[in-house]
C-alpha cells in the first residue's frame, strides 16, 4: 500500500523558506560576532603593547 503526502500549501512553503533564511542569518551573525571579538582582542593587546613600550 502506497500512501502519498498531500502537497504543501504555499503558506507552508513560504514559512519553511523563512525559517531557513532566519537560520542562515543567525549563523552569519555568529560569524560576525566572533570576528568582532577577535578584532577587539587585537586592539586590547595592541594597546597594552603600546603602553608597555611607552613606559619602557
């Protein structure tokens, strides 16, 4: 016996597409946040190095 699923409505297809887009956006935000955190760390280290050279 073969059972076929009924086709998805346009609303269901649109909702699934939105969910995928939101997930991809969230992943890109995480990547951006990590990049920003690394850049901030580099700035802090450079500041301490500059202060160290200035005191020396």
